[in-house]
C-alpha cells in the first residue's frame, strides 16, 4: 500500500507543480462535487422538473453516502496531507511537500472519496433518467436512432468530463490519493445502478421513510460501537487532521463522518415528510403542478431560499448539539423544496386566477 500511496503523492506533486495557476478553477470544481450541493442545488432543480428523478436523486445520494461512511470505517484510508508526515518510507525529514488549501483538511478517512462517489452517483441518476425519458417518448426510426446515439454520446461525455474533473480536483488539493477517487467514482456508479433494481421509491409512505432512516442510523451506530469494542477508534482520522492541517481554521466539524450521516438521513426523513404532506398533494400533484410557469417559479424560489441556508450557522460548542441541529436543518430542506414553497406558489397562482375572473 505504501507503494501505491507514494506513487499517488508523485501524481499530486505533478498536478500542483504544473497546474498551480488553475487552483481557483479546481477549487470550484471540487465544490461542485461536494455532496452538500446535492440538496441545495441539484435536488431543488431536478425535483420540479421531474418528481421521479428528484426523489431518486435523494435516495441515491443518501445510500451512496451511507455506504461511503461504512467503507471508510472498513478501509481506514489515509489522506495525503497527513500521510506524508507519518509514513516511514521517506528518510529523515525528506518527506515531499504537498500544498494545502482551505478545503484540504477533511477529517474523515480518505477511502473511498466521498466527493467522487457522491458526484458520480447523482450524475449517473441524472444521465440515465434523462436518456430513459427521451427514449420513452421517441418513435424508433433510423433518424431518431442516430439522434439518440448522438444525445447519449454527448450526455455520457459530459458525465465523464465532470467526474474526471472532480477526481483531479480532489487529488490536486491533496485530500485524496488517485486510487481513492477512482474507487469512489466506481462505487458511486454501482450504487446508482443498484438503486434501479429496487422497487419504485417514488410512492413510499412516511412510515417506510422513517423505518429506512432508523435502520440506516442504527446499523451505522452499531458498526461504530463494534469497532470501539474491538479496540479501534472510528474517529482516528480526526486527530490526524487536527495535527497535520496547515491552518486550524480549516478544520470543520461538518466534515466528520457523523456529520455526513445525520445530514443525509435528515434529508431522507424530510423528503418522506414532504412528499406525503397535504401541501405537496395540493400543489405539485394538483392542476398547477403540470404548468411550466408553476415549475419555473418553484425552482427560482427554492434555489434562492436555499442559498440563505448558508447564512444559518450551527453552534459547534458540543458535538451532540451540532449533530442534532444539523439533522433538523437538513430535514427542513426537502420540506421547503417539496412542500412549503410549492404550496405558497400554488396559493399565489390561485389568487391571481381569481382576480382575472
């Protein structure tokens, strides 16, 4: 493993030494792959274009990130920015220099990459859903077959460009080794493909959402406790991150393993509450739900509203308080996107129609 990781360090150095002028661009690309953007950007945009795709996206993101957490606790992957300081393969103090950035110092284990896994998982759902919907509305002829082939080629090219860019950005900032982003990329695609084999998740009751949330949380906590009983600290990586991060201000509690767990389970539980609510049925399932103007207004309102969520700072005085508030903050996102804002738009359009009459 030392040989693989030392080779990965050479790749990181090559990127940093030869493409340093692109650091800002690569930083943006890394942010694009951030799993948190799934809930604040991708989900609100896609849900109002297609309820099925938006729902599948949340399920894929949650299951993908949950498997990522379990894999990280099993694989004990190192991160480059601390590994170069602790490995014994370099003589004396001749360890290679890796530049760190404000998004480098993530605190969880490094393998597989959560950004690469989350990005590939969600984009795979988007691409395959777009292709399936196109094929279902197209009559099979030679001309349409050529167009479908061209569309398929373009969409998959976009997919691979985005995924490769995300992988390179994560390697560039020295938060992952190359093999970790490759593993995350492949694992994310597998999770998204496996989701297609499950029964439809678009008509699931609140009870089922609650049960799945509790099961995923219980398994994660039990696995955490088993590791502790076995004498293994599942949070071993947090101490390494705090020790070797170049700037203590770059260490954030929301990058810890449990922060991602509660964030994703909160989104899943919130989606269950929202899609089974009276407000969702009256608005998105009503007559206005099929109008283009209604959907555009919902997308604009939700994207704008969710940007304000970044201004809400959760106190980090205690871990338990932070995780609890993070859970309920994320629960509120699907409720706002799926139920509250569409219902307000529905009422507003209803009032406009009454005035016209």
